[in-house]
């Protein structure tokens, strides 16, 4: 899971349908399909690795409205 | 692409093309597509599916062997979308073939995507009113590249409009309460 000090993608488990578009799109392998099942019966994606560069590819590839939000670490001094 | 808010160029607002409206949300400027057509003149706006309070853009789409309907955020650079089907993992690097949901005509056109690492040779062509001004969206699934081709607007201004993209933390803040 990401922290406020690092870039991360926040995946809304209630909206994710587990299509893995974000898993395929992420150039750094930060996202995986978890073992938990959401209320719709899908195994939803989860942010797993702290190598996120906040490129947004997971967001751009996601077919579900509001399922992914990308958080970028603020620049120092910003 | 930087995760920073991109101001809408004043020069563009002064010559705002028909079919695009300017709105202010929480003190920030946004461009919102409000009229869009296929090449046969059918409207591609879906009043019944709204994103951030505005009608979305709807298309029929084929990704790999799957077909369905997709709804796109009408906020320029918003990139939110909703699919009526779940793309398969095997098709993630496929081209999205788009069709008019009314007449079924193909919306595809040739255009080389210059977005880093993409290089897709096809785009989805959407017409603004009059059929002269156009929006081109890269057909590669997951590529954020898009172009607004507007007559009478200098290329430098078009380039700045093209760079307007929102997502991430700021995206969330930007649309909060909309």
C-alpha cells in the first residue's frame, strides 16, 4: 500500500471488476489482482508494490468510472 | 505528461469552436464537449449517462473479439470512462475499434500516435458541429493521446490544448462535488 510520501494508485474495490487492464498497463508491475472478492463477485485489483511513478497508465486503461485514482508525491518545496 | 493543472489558453477561449463549452468549476477553467457527431451526422452525446454532471460521449466499440458500448468523459482531458463490457486481459494491447451507436458507421481513421511508446497508426475520429473541426483519439487501449483539430486556431495553441490532461490526486480534488 502506498503512503503519503510515495506515489501510488488507489483502487476502489467496490468499483473494480478485476479485468486486469491496470495490471497489464502498469510499466512497473505495481498492481496485482488480489484474492479477495468484492460485493459484485469480482476479484479486484490492488496496489501492491511501491515503485509507482504516477504515470497514470492504470487510470487511462481502466474501463470503470472512478475505480482508480493516482496520487503523486508532492515535489519538495512545493 | 505532467500531473499539473493546465490552464486553458486565453486565445483558445476567445475563438471557442462550436460544440465545446467553457465552464468554471471551483475557480478553475474547463473545456467540456457538448456536441459531437459521427461522419453521418448522428449525435454521440449521451444525456442519460453523466460524468461529473455533464452528458458523456458514447460509442459502440470492439476490443479484440468483444463488442459493447463505451461512455467517455466530456471534460477535455478528463479521461474517465465506463465500459458496458469487461475487456479481456489478452486484448489489453488491442486497438479499440469505434462505431457510431446509431448507424454503425466506423469512426476509425489513419493517424500516427506520437505519444511516447505508443505509435498506433489508427485513431477515432469525432466531428464537432459543421464537420470541419474534429477530435482525434488514439485507438490504442489505454493511450491518453488526443488531438483537437480546430480551424482558425494557431498550431501552438492547439498543442497547448492537447496537453490538458487531468488525473491523480489533483483530478480527484478538481472534480470533488461536481
